[in-house]
């Protein structure tokens, strides 16, 4: 024993004992209190999530437009029918053309998208209520290609949508919901069928515009018409190109009205030469963004 104590072997075993104690004690402690630590960690995470939820709800409450208790009753309709961002559409970009297509999606949509893809041009599609699977896929294709998808009412029925502000909101809420469900995108831009001032809506147009603006949505008319819906007959492709090029010669920024409807194959034929002519004139192209300043008939925004 005397030979063992103080020997190298003794000190090796002593060190080994300390190592075992050093490892064992914390391990036992950890196993013993592991459940408590996990419970505490879970409780803390739950409290943090509750706090984050309260902050998110407060931010949404502060950002959302307020409903005037003395205002029109329709302000309280569709409480989720609001744009996701504050209204600030004031950006003017000179030498820019915004190609826009109404009344889609349709069997023309893939053809339009293909040309836009090849020409590296972004555009804006004001869609209506096509709820079949093919149309919903075309809506997703529009979004996937980086274009803007916007609202053009669900029914496109002038008599119904312009009967009252309530009727207009009901129809727009349908297309708003369809776009969100089909694409995951919350649309912020919209266009009145027939433009913001027409023979059907002159009695309610200003009230509709005011209410849609209050909800954060921005209306867009146009200052260049392709003429592809000027009559029941198809407009020749050459005429469409001439109409757009002629209209663009007098503007610094232009919103072009075209139609993405199944019969409008001449619009598709006109699209590529139209883009090439506008480029030769020094224009660039863009889609409408939430901050894009609108062109709106007879209304100062």
C-alpha cells in the first residue's frame, strides 16, 4: 500500500476518479432536471409567441384604415378586403410603358406570356372571375413570370356592379378572394370595366373610388388604347400597333389598354412588333407596382 500511495499509478487513478466525478455529477443533474428545463423552455417559447402575436395584431390595427362610425354603412363590409400596405402610389417613372391586359385569363394568356418572356417584358393583367382550373393555373403562370395580377371585377357585368357601391364591393371581393386563393397574392391594383368614368357608373364612381382608396386599393385607367375592343370585329394587328405607337408619341409615361380574351388573336400578333417599336422610341417597360402613380380619368389623386 505504501508503495502504491504516491506512485504514478496512484495519481493516474486519482485523476481518473476526478474525471469520472466531473462527468457523472453534471450528467445526473442534467437528467434529473431535464424535464424542468424543457418545460421552462416551452413556456418561454409560448410566451414569446403570444407577445409576437400581440405585436402583429397591434401593427395590423394601427396600419388598417379606420371605419368612420358616422360614415356609409358599406365601410364595415368585408373586413378582410384591404390592401396589405399603406396607400402611397405616387411614383412617376418617365419613358416607361405599362402594358396592361383586361378580361383574362383566357386561351390567349399562354401565348401572351410566351412573347413577354422572350422579349423580357413585364406587364399587368386585370383579370375577371374565371374559376375553372385552367384559368387558375394561368393566373399562377402570370405571377410565376413576375407580372402583376390585378382586379377587373368578378362578373364584368356593368348593370350589376354599378348598381351601387355595395354591389361593386361585393363583386370586387369575389375576384379579390379568387386571386388570393388561386395564386397566394393579395392584389392591390384594380380597373373599372369601361374605365373609371363611363355611362354606367357616373352616379357612383366617385363614391366607389373613395371607398376603394380608403381600403388601400389603387385604380388604373389608361392613356393609350390599342383599339382591340373598338368594335365587334377583330382589329387588324397592324392597326393595333399603329394605335399604340401613335398614342405613345405624345406621352412621357403610358398605360396601354389591351385585352386578353380568347377571340383577340390579333392582339397577340401585334404584341411583339408593338414592343419593338416602343423600344425604338426609347421606352422601357414595367408592370404596375403598389407605388406606381395611377392614370385616372376626371379624378385628381
